[in-house]
C-alpha cells in the first residue's frame, strides 16, 4: 500500500555502514559476478535493493534461490548501489546499519522524509543477522535473514506501507526467518508500480557491459543519442551517496551501444544510464560493473534485430573463449526461421543501416565467413578458425575487437527476402 510519496531520482542511492556485529552477518565471502567487489552484509543488502529493480540484475542469477531471478519490480524505479558508508549518518543519507539494543519484537525500522528526499534503515543488534547464501538454513529462534528483512525495509524506503497479503514481502511480520521475503510477490510488484508507474516503453535498458582497459562499453536500447549521464558506484568507502558520473556521453548504433571512459573514482558496483529528460523513466536498470575483470572482456550484444517470418528476432551469441591461443570460439545465432541459409560476417567497426528487411550493425570493411544452414530450431553455428582469415585485413589478433552479425535468407519475411541478426562485439585476447 503506497504511503503517499516517491523517492526522487536523486535519492535512488543505497549504502551500507557495515557495523553488523554477528559473524553470521558477514560470512558470505564467495565472489559473485552479479555483485562484484562486495561480500557479506553489503552484498546481502545490495541484493535486497536490486530485487525492486525494473529488470533482471545482470543475468538475474545472483541468488540461486530466487524463482524468476533478482530484479522483479517492473516499475520506473531502479536503485544505484553506492557501496560503503562510514557512518549511519542522518535520515536522508540512505544507509543501512545495525543499531545497539532492542525494542521489544521490532527487528528493524526505516525512517523516511515524507517528501521523498531520503531515508535511513536500522537493524536491532539483539537479533542474529544472517547474510546467508545458504538457501536452506534451519530457522533458529532469534536468527533473521538480513537480505529478506532488507528487502522489506527498502520497500518502506521507496514509499510502500504494509500489505494485508500474508504472502507479500511487505506483510508486517515475516514468516519464520524472513528468507521468503527476498522475492517480491505480485502485491509488492503492484505496489511499486502504483507509486512509480509500470516500466515506461521509453525507459533505457542496459543488457550487457564489457570493460576493455579504461573503457566501458554498454549494450542495450533507448540510450539518448547525446547527453547521457553514466552513473557509477564510488570506489572505496565514504562519499555522500551521489553516484560518480560521466556526463554528456554520446551513444551510437541507434542508441544501442555506448562507450565511456571509466572515471578514476568509480569502483566495482553498478552502472546506470540516465538520459536526463525525465524522472525514473529516464534512468535505466542497474547493471553489474567490475572494474577489475579477470580474463578477456565480455562479449556484448548490441543493435536491434527485426523479427522474421518465424516471429522472432535472430540473436547472436558465442561459445568458447575469445583466446587466440585456444582458438575455440564458436559463433551462433538463434531465432532464425528453421533451416534458413545464411552467412556470418564481421567487421572492425559498428554501424547502423537499414538493409533488406533488417539492419546492418557493422560499419565495414566487411569480411564474410562460410555459408551455413540453421537447424530445425532456427539455430546456426560456425566455429571460427582464428588462424585462417578470410582475406587480408581480417586477421583476428590479441587485443583486437570485432563485430559479428548473421545475414540470412527469409523469403516469406519481407519484401527483400533477407534479414539480419543483432550484432555481437567480441574482444580477443592471448
Ligand atoms: Zn515494515
């Protein structure tokens, strides 16, 4: 049930003052690619806030017990995780921390300004707070699931009151240890959508991120052509919750690709794109950002694929590594009509040009690979032989970045009889 305010877009930050005294609150020290650089109570509270987000956070699998994945809000609302606070601070500092003592049966509470200018959450020390990645820990008297209770408290922060639905995360008292509160139910989703509106069709979406040296490349859709703000998590601790921002960033490829220099004071956490022409509907979902990625930069899908006669867009992917030495990269596309014939091709540059019944998302020069046929499920595969460039200039070397796409015949699909997949950006390494 909405309480009557909404958090201003400048108040979407979440920080943790990690003064939790129970060892159980910080015993999760397993790295998680969806929550880079954070552990224990910080990771648990980060997970709690992203469950309210508009899209799956990364691949959504940061908490394997979550049916449907983490990121269930579907509203014009996304939080920006801002890491460690050095103190609990004041109401409006948007922090979570532990508070000495007890107050009867109260587990935790959130203080909010009723004009949407911020909040602060406390967890009473007299309970045992468990950050548990454990999905099935046996409930014990006095032990509570920090992530589950934090999901409830963050619901209050963003303007929700209590629900009468006993299955809702916003029900006043937790079932057992609060573990099931990690997942929003339909009443919670209806609540956040009532306050912030159902996710707007114009809301920008990040669907992939790849770090290469000091450049971050984001793939997605509906980025502004100019004037984007890129919001990063501050490195280290402290700050005031305001994201580290890169301003006036241009996008390319029809608002689907965006390159930004990583600010020096940005750290592992989340990245968001704010197109500045509005409120929550102008702020993208939060995507994991790792400033110390191990191995080759991640593959990145970008550009739009136009649906074909099978009613689906064709989507690129890759299997294996991008290691030149391993030479085991396999290109694939899925979603094409069954048994369609096509050709994978590649280019050092990206582009955005309507051709045939689709779009060419590469900028040339173009190098074409062998013709292949999709299988009965519409999937086409091609192992890349990195030792055999199709012609001079197409040699794939360590440190180079290439863009791949699939052209395919689809006579019933449109006037031109051929179409294209989206595009895949692949950085190659030793
Ligand atoms: Zn409550």
